[in-house]
């Protein structure tokens, strides 16, 4: 398989390796640890039954969209839907395992499960973390010779106001990088349970996907909230994820964009098309003309309006059409400035050395380049 480099020039440094947070050591197999001296023993709302002496062996985060069953699979919701996160606690006593959760309906590994209410679980303290990228820009290498899947730096950040709660509402707004989505985008979550002097945590920054990836496995619950069901709406699922120079994968199905680890400018747009049902392969800006049709082309005038070779203004065709520059691309989002024509005050949705956002073409760094308006076939 040929790994294609990204569409936009980048000479940025490689990211640092992730260091697991002191206050919330994570594991994927129910391994427990002593509470670190730095972990404050905060008394919570008194979750659980002090008479239940079962040993907690695992904790999980599951998500329910509106009234659907809560699941441990990645969740995709619209902004007008409610996403609720539920704690799932597994205990063992005398060889018997019991699952506790307050989820009204629950599916684990695709199978229905009937949990017992958490009020009957052993006495616990619960803490919730976001697992989020620490940087909005990373790179897999500037040239084919030095390409590698760089490990994205994920950090666990405590969710304020969630201490002790068995159920919380999913909030995908990032705290370590700019919040361009304001309620839409993707976030991952971790649950930490304290039972006496033991700490049991769901998967966190250490749960790496491995070969052909810089991101995390689906053991770290992922929630994506999109603006709506349009092409631009599906693109907003990538908000909060880093720009990844030369984003790639060992196949389209395992591509970094498919797992919402991040993307470069071209893969970002292909992701949206694939979410709309298209079968396009991930590609770079030079490959986009093969899967799109040309609508118009031209250059910017001194008045900020783009005109073709005859001097006629280019039309603002429709939101979602591609704005293709040499080695960069975005999608038309909002017609501003002179309505009905393409000018540098119009907004495009793109990703470039930052997580995805809407930005005026004039501020993109490419406004003075020749432009083609294109549409996916």
C-alpha cells in the first residue's frame, strides 16, 4: 500500500510522548493500583452499598443517544440529540461477577445486558476524565522518506462537576486546544473508580491502536456530535481533533480519519464525503480532481473578488463545494462579503496547522493563490 503525504506544507516538530496522569492511572484489564499520594481523597455523594464487599474488577464508560440503549461502541449523534454517559461497574465475589449501571438499557460488545442499579454496588468514589489531544497540530513526517505514524499526545483532564456522579451529559468541547466547534466535535472519555485504597480505571491515553495509527483503540469511549446531517455537518465531527500532516492508514477502513484521530486538509473533506455514503479513497489535494468536477477557476483581484480568465466574478456556488488551491483545500461554508460571488471574505471549513474550523479565505494563508471550485462527483 502507498501512503500518500498530506496536501499542505509542514515543517513542524514531532509531538511528545503521552505521560499518564498521576491522579488517574488507567488500565484495560481491571488491574488495580494504590491511590497515589497526589490523589486527593474527596468524599463523594456516597455511591454504593457499604454492605456489599465485592471487589471491583473493571469499570467502563457507555453512551446512550436519546432513549436508545447505552453502548460501549463509538457514538455518533446530532447536536439536537442528547448523549448521556453512564458508568458501568463490574465486580467479583466468590467467583461470581456482577455488572452494575444506572443505564435504563445496556449493550456491551453488541449484546444486551441487564445491570443492577449502582446503589447496590460496593461503596465507590467515581471520577470522570476527558481523554483529549494536547495539541491541535501534529505530523507524520514531512517527506516519504521520514514518514511514520506519530503518536498523538492525549491527556486525561478532569470533568468539573462530575465528581461522584454515575451519569453525566457528554460535552465534546476541548479544554487543551481551541474550541472551534462550541458543542460539536469529538471527545473521548475515561472513568476512574476508587474502592478503598484501590484505583480501577477504564482505558485511557495508554490504549494505543498500534500499527498504522497514532491514536487510541475503541476501548476509550468516543463520542462524536455533528451539527446536522449535511456534508458540512458531518465534517464537524472532526472538530477538536488535530490537523495531522500526512494523515494515512494501512487501508481506507483503518485510516486515521475513519477513527477520528485527525486528518490533513484533503482527508478531512474525503471523510465528510464518506460519511455521506461515498466510497472515495482517502487522497491528497493532487488526487481530488479525479473524484470531483470543475465548476469554475480563477484568481483574486485587488478587491478580494475571484475572477476567471475573462474577468467575470466566480460564483459562490453552494456550501460544501470544494475550494481547491495549490496544495490546500477547504469547503465553502458561508457567503459573506459580496453575496453571490466568491470573495476572500467568504468562510470556508478547513484544517491547516490547527483543528478544523470555519475561517475567512482571506485569513487562510492561501487567498492569493489560484483557486478552483469543485464538487464531489
